[in-house]
């Protein structure tokens, strides 16, 4: 359960980073009309977006590696509930 939570939160960071990229592009496109501050905000939001995406991918890969180690130690079906009959 904890391993799945780490992987899912990694995907959440990637999605939030992608949304921030859209916001950065929006601020960048409005920088001429709104002035120099919009360009500065666009750069800051873009940097945050890249950091979030890198962090999310790192969590996804770390979660997959941990799951692989767990399955190697305990077997491929370890931790899964047996079907109720």
C-alpha cells in the first residue's frame, strides 16, 4: 500500500507540474500586455514546474524499484489478497 501511494503521489506531482507549465506559457504570452512582471512570474512558474515533474518522476521510479525489491524478496504475489471463495 505504501509503495502504491509513493507511485501515485509521483504521478500527482507530474500532473501538477504539467499544469504549471501551461500557466507559465500563459504568463509568458501575456508578458507583453501585462509588463515585465508577467515574464518574471512565467520563469518562476516554469522552474517550479520542471522541479515538480523531476520530483514526480523520481518518486515513480523509486516506487517501482522498491516494488521490484519487495517482489524479489517475497515473491511476485506477496502482499496481494487471496481471492475470497
